[in-house]
C-alpha cells in the first residue's frame, strides 16, 4: 500500500517536472538550472523504484524506454493524412482563391487561418482519455509507421493532456528540429567521424525513426500541432482557430497562427513574414499555409484524392547565396556515370550550411562557363539538391582554372570513356567498388528487390571487406558473415537474411529494374518482364528489342550491351543458381477492355491520384503514358489541365472527363 505522503510527493514531482518541461522545451524560458531539474528527476525515479506500483505510463520517467525495436509496425490512420497543394506566386494563390469562391455560396467569403509551413516531418498523435497511446508518421497518407516509443522522448509532446481534452483525439502536426539543435547534432556527428546530416528536416526524420529511443531522446526534437484527424467527446470545436486555441488549453503546443479576413491579407502576411520573421526564426520554414477557418466551409469544399481544397501551401522562392568554388570532385554512380561536384566555401542558405553543389555533367559546366576559383550564386529550395545558378565572371582575378574531365576513375583508377550519344563520362570498369556500392543499394531498394535492412553502412562494409563482388554475392551471405560487421547482432542478421531470401520470389520486373541496366526504369522493366523470361530477354537481339513500343534504339542498345557482356552472363548464371525468379510476368488483363489502348492523364483528378488512375488502366490491359501522340487513345483531363489537353485537341485525340473515364472502365 502506497503511503499517502509518498503518493502526494510523487504527484507533486510529476507536476513540477511537467511544468519545467513546458517552460524549457515549449517556451524556451527555463526557470531552474539543469542540475536542479536533474535533482527533481532523480528523486522521482528513486521513489518509483522503491514503489513500482506507483509508476504510470505518463510519468516523466517513462519517456525513454531502454529497449530498441527491430522494426516499425504499420499504423493505419483513422482518416487519410493528405498533402497540401503548393502555389508559388500571388497569381497562383488568387486562382486557388477563385476556385474556393466558386464552390461556396454567394455572400459567404471565407476567413483564413495562416500558419508558417514548418519544414519537418508530419506526425499523428493519438490520445485516449487524455493519455498518449500512439504516434505515427504520415507514410503514404493511409498508413504510416508506429513511432510511439520515440515520440515519447520528445518533451514538447505531453504524455497526458489536461482535463479539457476530448475523450479521443488524433492530433496532427510537425516534428522538427530547431536550427541551433541541428548545428549541435552535426557537430557531434563530425566529431564522431560520421557524415553530417544534410538539413534539419532530414535529421528530424532520421531521429524519429531511430531503432533505439535513447538516440532519439538526445536529438531534442520538437512538435507543433496544426490539425486533427479524430475528435471524439469533449467540447466540440468548429474552426481551425478554435482547435488551435483548444490545444493550448489542454497542453498541446499549437503552431503559431494568425487570422486573415481575405486573400489580400494572406498575401500581405506572406511578404511580411518573409521579410521580418524568416531571417530570425529558430526553425526552418519554406512558406506559409493558408486554411479556410470554418469547418462547415471546409466540409462543403471537400478534398481531392491528394489534398484538401480548403488549404494551400504558399511556398517561398528558392533561397540563394554567394560563395566560391574551391575545387571540383567526382562521384561515381551505379552505372559508372561520373558526376562533377563543386566543393564550395561553406555558406548558409535555406536553413543549412552548404559545402557541396552538384554540377550534373560537363555540358552543364560548359553552359555555366564555370571554373575552379569562380564566385558563384547557388540556390536551394526545399529538399532540392543545391545547384549553381550563375557564375560571376566579372569577379575573376586570373587564377581561376578550367574543370577538366578525369582521365581515370576517381574510385578505382579504371578507364574513363565518353560515348558519343551521351553527355556523361563513365568509368567502364565493371569491378569498380563505387559502382558496386551504388548498384547494391539500388538492387535492394523498395521498387527493386526490397531488402530494407541493406543500408549504406552495411554495403560499405560488405564491399570494402571484399565479401561481395557483385549483387549475386548477397545470396551467399551467412549469419556469421553479418555478425562480423559493426552493429550487427543475431536478430538484425536474421532479419536481413530473411529479407534476402524473400527477395528471390519477387516478380521478374523488379529483378530487371534492380539489375541497374542503363536507361531501363520501372515501366520499361515491367514491359520487358511481360514479354520475356530473363533468359529470353538476355538472348533478345537489338533489332527485336527496338520493335517494342517503350524501347527505342538507345534503350535497346543499352539492354543488348548489358546482357551480352561476359560479366553479366556470369552474374545471371549465379542468380539462377541462387534460385531467383526468372519467369515471365503475366500480362495484366491482356484481353481486357483497354488492351492496346494508351491513356494520358492531365490536370488534377477528383477521386483518385494520377498513379491510381494509371494503375486502373494497366489492370484493364491498357498503357499509361506521360505524353500525348497520335497513338494516344484517350486523354483524361482533370481540373487545371494544361499543355497535354491542348495537344490532344490539336491531334484530334478523344478527351474524357474523370467521370467519363470511370464509366468507361466499368462497362
């Protein structure tokens, strides 16, 4: 029996620690020292150790569990977590606003709630009876990953809400990392000899998906709520502003927000925020979000398959910075392509410090007129890799040097070639370790053979140790081989071996794609796998391949050259011996109603994504294309259809609405 005095002290300590967590992690205004805080936590842990019956799931001591997880379980969302439509200028925003007004009754103009668009990771927190029971990433919008153990370590996520909270709540928001914390994490990574993170968003995403919650706890992630998916019981709310106010009342920190009476006020806020707030903000923001405030109006406006019609992300343009090209290095891809990378004087741009900028190829270097030593203007927007926008040739002082293609591969010293029909230079050594590493990662990727446990660190060790010479070597791995690698224990080794074994039964199109044949993407691999088994594909002539609709002369030459190299012939023999599936894939509904017909989709669809529409066409035996030609059977036009619709009209191709397409599919 827990003494009343002890129970009272435990409750007092919990309340005091929660209040200090709020002041420290939410308000950034601590009122006690770290030592004083640690003393409170030690006292609470001591009492709970002596009285384990007093431990509750929402106690501050229970934020960090001691057990790492081997994998994240899928977590299905009660309501889809949709993405936002992006607009990039005032005209596009006004067009969005005009569409709103068309779908609302006259005389009922919407009021807006405006929020900064935090560059973080979407997360849904489920509370039952006020207690946090689940945290899930967005995933594909329908199903995410259960990251509850890691989310519990984030101090701005309350483990228990206040009494004003609803009976059940799924609160949605952004997990992010402040710029100052990001700098600290990267400094620690560099001290440990590890590659620093690219930006705060990548760091936050990687931290939330750590297998060990103790690692997540050290990263000082934060959470801001912006919406909800489920609200059951309690006092209902009828607007965005009402929800955000309610969050603050029951202890869940809401995103910063403002109200705007019309679209012009939204535009003024956008410019004011960019000028006055963005330069001094503690975290990365890539635009603002404008939402219709009224839930009744939101319901009337509805959503498309991808995004709500009542909200929009008004993105800021790419941020630019000036720096100097100190040298140019070369990276080697999975097909041997050599990519020039400019190493620039470190410069802060778009929330990150940039020291490397891709130059793509030597044709791009020529177009820019770039030399080593040049002053350049670089640009970065969102997750886009930084690029050189302009060379300041007028600042040259005479010591600048031309960028010369390498004569030998920077990874293996092999011969470098440039084929006439391509802009890129390539290493033609099939045993190049850099190529092999990139190929292994491609081979194991989700669209290919799907071995999620085969990450970059594992591949580096397998190749550097000489254990693997080509992708077939994966199927020779034994448990003892993996246990010799860093950070591998029994369970992790068993999981990876199971994934490798499972990959043997994948459909042929995934193997063809995974082989990394130049010019062969997922769609071409699917077509080839429906026409040939692997040995038949390897034996196909160049002329025969050229006759396939999706395969032109360049792709046919790449496929033929790949399968007729001695190295590939040996590889195919080893993969066959390992038991991989070489069988031709069944044509999807070859005799179905869309057989022999090509569809092109353009504009925004109402009831499905473009990918879902294309899958429907394929399931009925048809083909989906990204471009309109005289061979196109139908163009399906959604809202805001553009150049593809114009071309269809010019060529006399039949145009369908989305409803007409669905009716055609049902007949």
